[in-house]
C-alpha cells in the first residue's frame, strides 16, 4: 500500500485488513429510522449491497479464468457487475466527502431557498408567520444538515435510491464491454477511490463524466481492468452480455495506473510496490 499524501509505502497487508470500514453503511440516527419507517439500521448493507457483493466473486472468477478473446455472461450477472462497480464509486471516499460537507450543503440549500423566497414570504405572510423567516429557515437547516449523523444518514439513504444509477446501467449495457488484460510483466493497481472516467475534454473524473465521448475504466485484478467507451455500441444486450478481452502493453498499463494514482483519495494498492513505482516514475 502506498500513501499518496505522504509519498511513502506501508507494510504489506491482506485485502481483509484494508478493504473494510466498521459500520460505514449503518444508519446512525434513531430519528432517521423513525422518519423513514426503517426497522433495521443495517438495511442498506443487507438489501442494497449484499446481492451485488455475493455475486461478484463468481463473475470475477470467470473473468480471471478466461484465456480466449470473449466471455459471455448472462443478463443478470452483467447488471450485477456494472451495478457493483458504480456502487463502489458512490461509496468511495471521493464521492462521499463532498456530500458530507455540512457548510457547503447548507449554502446550496440556502441558495435554492433564496430563489424561492418571494413565494415563501407570500405564503408565510398569509399564514401570519413571516417574522424572522430567514432565521427560522437557517435554524431548520442547522437541525437537518448541522447534525453529522443526520447528514451521514442522508448520504446513506441516497445510496438506496437507485433510479439514476439504473438509468446509467441501462445506458452502459448498450455499449461494448472490454476487459483489458495486462502483460505478465505489468500489473494494474487500484486505490481507495477505484475507477475513473475520462470525458471528451480528456479530463479524469472520480464519478461522472458520462456525457458524450467518455471512457470508463475500473481495475478488477492486477491482470484485468474493465473498460467502456460510448464510441462502441453492442448489438447483443438481451439475454447475454459479451466481455471482449484486449491485451494491452506495459506502457498502456502505466498510463492507466497514473490516472488511478491521480484520482486516489489517499491510498494506492498493488500486489507489489514496484508496480506503483513504475507508474509514478515510468
């Protein structure tokens, strides 16, 4: 593991030692549970993530064992695969941190309220409640957003709303899916914010950038990386999905690894430190 911020490596660790956070997706506030009539504070982990995570090892085993140039997986496995990759992006530190910036969220809400202020004032005046309206609204926002637990719960609850992601999955399913395969002397690396997209301006995005001319890359194993671009459509998207394997050069692996380092929040992971060094200095 390489600490990007301090430019140093740590002692080798297993995946089980680094790939978890204690209660990261547990609803914190009893008020949230009551307001949304949720009985199980682990609901998000149990219902939103478990199926995707349980199916992923089976899909990954198929990818790792493929020697030829194409692998066919069924429709449900394809949806689970892309769904998990997008879910990991939404759960990442890079996506989560801006969402949990209480002051920024409060200012965004206040700016939206200001646009509606003439209508709010008129309604409050009719109701005889127009005294200290701004102070009341700010106090209300402090109560909702100012609490770290409540703000964190709002982040968790939006993970349960899959409507936007479902639309993106349906769009991505219509594109050609490629698995990049590294040569034996090179390895893909990953990070605490794995995967990135490149937009038409050649700019790397942590999550987003799925407009016209995008490329989405997500490292899967030291030898394999997922690759989608909207430049190539897929004609077969019904009951099965083809994953086309493409062998890349060491130079191409290093280019991908460099962006993985650039988009990492703090930590970079590899099966050997030399893979990170080659990407930093290659």
